[in-house]
C-alpha cells in the first residue's frame, strides 16, 4: 500500500493570505529579495493571485502614465513653505 503522504503536496513557502498582505509592497519592490522570489513563485503557480497582481500592475501603470505635470514653481514654493515651517 502506498502511503497517503506520498500524494500530499509540499507546503508552499507563502500562501494566498500572505501574498495578499504584501502584494502592494512586492509590486513596489519593497520586500527582501529572497521573500520576493517566494512571492514570484507563488504568483506563477496561483492563477488567482497572479491575476490580482497583474490587475494591480496595470492600474499602477495607467495611473503613472496619466500623472499630470506639476509646475516647478509650485514645487519650489511648497518646499520653501515647508522649510519655513520647520525653521520657526
């Protein structure tokens, strides 16, 4: 008789819940490289999480592509204002 353990799948390094908690950080490249590799492997294997990551990536790309230009004078005035606040 073959042991049932033989048919059990290896426990994944990360699960869907853990990927869901860190997905945004992963997409922003704000996770440790070894952990990022585990997440990438999970995203390759799990259709649900992979689709979620793909959707978030497309949203981020669309938002960054439509980012309006900000007047450089406005940025300088804001920096000057912030500087005055911290120096008082």
